[in-house]
């Protein structure tokens, strides 16, 4: 449900060459997730994906060094009591990552 919303701001030309890298979490291995990716995206790396990815691959860990820790810190910096609050905090964290990424891209 969330992926299409996150990709709305990504230009179509970028989405067409974009690769998805899944980290092997059980939820990402669900049939519905794999069917969605196979139907909508030709390039994805993960268990039973278009490109297989070995478990605990060192290429997966960069997400653990920055993205997940940063997101968790931003999301849980306040007490969350409802699902809507959780979704709002995740959206805010994702927006900050996008803004910072754009700044980095412009300076390079």
C-alpha cells in the first residue's frame, strides 16, 4: 500500500530504471509483495526476485547503518498512540530523508 505513495514524487524516468533492494524481512517475502513487484517493477533484488540476494549479504547492510536507525529515531522521538500518528511520523521521516537526499544530490 505504501510503496506507490512513496514513489509518487519520483519521476517516471527514474522509476523505470530504479532497482528495489529488499533485505530479506519475512514480510517482504510474502506472495502478494513478490507478485506486486513482478507486475509493476522489472528490477528488484530479493528472495525469489528477478535477481537473487544471499542472506546477510554485506551489500544489504548500508541500509542498517543509516536509513533504519535514522527513521526509527525520527518516528519514535515522540510517544505514538494511534496508527494515524505512526503513519504521520513515518511520512515526516521519509520527507526529511528525501529533502536531505536532494540537497546531497545538488551539491555533488
